[in-house]
C-alpha cells in the first residue's frame, strides 16, 4: 500500500451491537469498505503528476479525454466481457436500481468507452483516453483492490497494424518515462473469428485428455471456454497445459500477416517484447493483438501493471456498425507500487512559497495572503489567533520557504518581516508595497542555490 492510503477490513468493531432487525449498530469511527482505500495528500500529489504525465503522452498522439459514468447497464459488460468470465460471474458489483433496471459498477474501462462511441457516433478514427475507477469484488491483497484506478486509451476505426504498434508503444514509452526498468512487455495474438474457433476446438480436445490434471474449477468448465485454462495461474493448469497447441501456429494468413507487421513495427521503434503463448487475456472481446506489462520488482501474483489488445467485434456486440478497435488500461496503484519497489518517481508535494504569521489581527493577514495568491505564489496562513510560537511551528511543518510576519510594529511602519526558513539568511523588513517583488526575488535566489529535481 502506498503512503497516504489504507484498505482496512470491514469486520464490525468490538463495541458493535445490533438492533431488533439484526443490523449492526456502532459508534466506532467510520472506515472505508473492505478492499477500498483513500488517497490523501501528499501521496495524491504523485497521482496528479502521474495522470498529468500520461495525459501529455497520449494527447500528443491525438487522444482526447473521455469521461463516462461509473454506472452502466449490466448488459454492456455481459456482452463484451462475457457472462462466463470471472469478472462478470463472480466479481462485478450489480444491483437493481429504483426503476428495476439491473446496473453494474464499471469493472473495466474499455466497454464504457465503446458504448459511448456507439451512442454518440463520433467520426472515426476516434481516439480517447480516460482515468477512472473500476470495481471488482475480489479478495483484497497488496496491489489488488475492490476499487482501483486505471489510465487507458481506446482507438476506434482503423484495422491497420500500425495502430497496434502506436498503442503498444505509447504504453511502453509512458512506463519507461517513469524510469521503471524491470518491466517486461508480453505480446501475443488471439486470432480472429475465422481462425479462433478451429484453435479453440483443438485446445478443447487437448484439455479433454488432461481433464483430471486441471484445477477443480476448470475440470468442471474447461469446455465452456478452453482459452481461460491457458490464463489460469494455478500450478495444476499450468502443468497440464505444457505442450498445448499454440495459437500462433494456428492463425489464418491475414492474422499471421497482421501480427508480423506489429512485431516489425515494435522492432523498428526499439520496443523490446517477448512472445507469451499463454497470454489470452480474460475478456471475450479480444481479437488479434494482445499485450501485457509485467513488473519483475513486485510479487509475481500481482505483477501485471496493465495491458490491452484489439477488439474488432466489440462495437458490433454493443449494437454499433462494424468498427475495429484497440486499447489498453494501466493500473495506477500497481504502477506506483512498482515505482516504489524500484525507487523511482518518488515525487513530493511542492513546498509552500510562504507562510503568513499574523500577530496583529484585523484584515492585514487576509489581504496579504490573497494578494500573494493572486500573484501565483503558494501561500498558507495561521488562524484562530494562535501564539507566535505556535504559528512558527506550523510554518516550519508546512515546508514553506519563507515566513512573513505581520505584527503591530509592521502595521505601524507599513512593512512585512520576511524570514527565510530553509537557509541561514537573516530576517529583514520589507515595505508592504514591495512584498510581491521581494518574495519573488527571494525565491529565485533560493532556487538558484539548489534546484531540487521534481519529475513532471
């Protein structure tokens, strides 16, 4: 868990009781639901900078921000992800609203963006990026939360393999910009609706001969979707599928040519990748190119930073015209955990420029603080008529570079006392009319002596 966040369990506290209906009654402090966490300042500053960096990367490639509802009709995910998937069958939050409609909290980012495309008919090619929470009722672990946040892009319209290259390379370059080095790009192709059925039947026959060797869950339902057995992380399924037929050996000619072009494009851009024959992703909508980024710096069970692929039939599944698409999603929490493990992107909240200390009362501190903020300085102040000593402690804790004093003597002389807090310079008196210029000069002098590195 990153600093400033928490994911407590949801067991009733020791002093909890129940009312006549059995409902829990408690006066204990309120807490987040199990598997959900708060992101507080200053950790949230790192989130802001991560999102800002991502936006700069993808907007430079023509992607615009799309914001969709947290709630969607459940059919959006049943059709796209697949009713047989764990996400739909076991993890998705669903409920009937007051109108009797069955709704779902968004479990992933692609289907809502595609639904928006179908509904609003933007002219293709249409490129969108998003930052959004997703919800899955999973067993909470470090790096796995019931509410997690994703950054992602979706590009709809072209079927060109060069678009696959662009999308994969965007994700790779963004991750590399964070100075993460222990990340592997896994690449694969899942074929299309022409060649996939033949491969699935071949795999089904292979698994039928090894049914007793599969994990209990897949012994019962391997034949419903054999591809999910390849994606199963249990030792039983991994051992049983050793030597299984390979997708890449059974692609049709167009899919083979498409995947060859993707690999050639990534090679041309010096984007390293490995072919992973087990990489089939967990959603029914994927076709052709699939990819995933895995960190070697964090626990293997939760090391996927994100991934994506093509979904050339998803628009039609949601009622739109035939429209190819490709995209990816990256987990913010997972990325920052990987950054912590590698000791990179350790940004801090920018320090305050000044802290106003008021021992004069009246409107003087209100006016000075407002003037400095209008001049684009980062400024805070003390309240509640606290003592000079107490205000100085607050100024020091705030990280401010300068303290500005207003007392009776300063009011009488029309001045402000300026005290540098992060250097050995002496306090000095500044005419009230010159304080903006003097503060700017002081800050420039301080930063010229030592310029800390703050990755953007």
